[in-house]
C-alpha cells in the first residue's frame, strides 16, 4: 500500500512539474487610461522619481519600516529610486529611457522576497485635450512565477494596481496644471471611477 501511495505521489509531482513547464516563459501586463492633462504635465510626474509617490498605487510613503533613497540625477535617464524593508520587500527602479512628452522606460529590479527584473514602459499620446497613458510591464516568468500562475493570475493581480495608479496619475496631473481646453475642463469635472 505504501509503495502504491509513493508511486502515485511521484506521478502527481512529475505531472505537476510537466504542466508548470508548459506555462509561458514571459509575462506582460498592460493598462491604458485617459488623463485629463497635457502630455508634458503627465511626463513630468513619471520622469521624476521623486514625484512617484504622488500617484503610485503602492504608496511607499505609507509603508511602515520602509527606507527609500534616490541616486543619480533628479529626473531622466540614470535617476534611481531604491526601497528596502516593510511589506514591500527590497527593490530598485532605474530610469533608462526618457522621451519628453512621449515615453519613459524603467528597469524594475526586485531583490526580496523574490529576485526578478522587469521592464516598465509608459507611453503618452495626446488625446481629447489630454493624454492617453499606456502603462506596461514585461518580464520573465521564473519557475516560481510559473508555479504562482497556477493559483494567481499576474495580469489580474498587477492590472488592478496599474488601474489604481493610472487613476491616481490622473488626479495628480489635474492638480499639477490647469486644463487647457474646454474638452479637458469637461474631463476634469468628471469624477474618476472608484477602483
């Protein structure tokens, strides 16, 4: 009987391992939203990592026991934000590409609780007196990521944070500069949806 149970357990582990191996090697999460401010205003909020906590959905400034530091220039390529401790784990964001009013690319490194390196891209496009913001993150699906994808959908889990962050970005951008057109003023009068 014990041999049969051990054999069944071994078959189950091998089958699970084989299934996990079929999971995708990479992942991508992307969300888009209209922000009622011009691209230059939105770009300034993303391109300066010192202003990140004015809209970021993870609110590093509220995390107890968290330390933060900034290195490099105040904004643009080479700007770096590092965090450690608290529930957020340890990680670093480095701004690697910056096209004024159009695009910001970040290298996002996680050290704890799991090591990972992802690329985050913000693409800004003028739209209806404001800006269409696309926030995407691409990365490798490590073995741990593949196992976790069996119970947690990465797109659903992180996508909600991106949606909240984009809503926060809209609020922060509206406070940064007055609306410059009737369309933008109408957008500004419409409350952001609750997420």
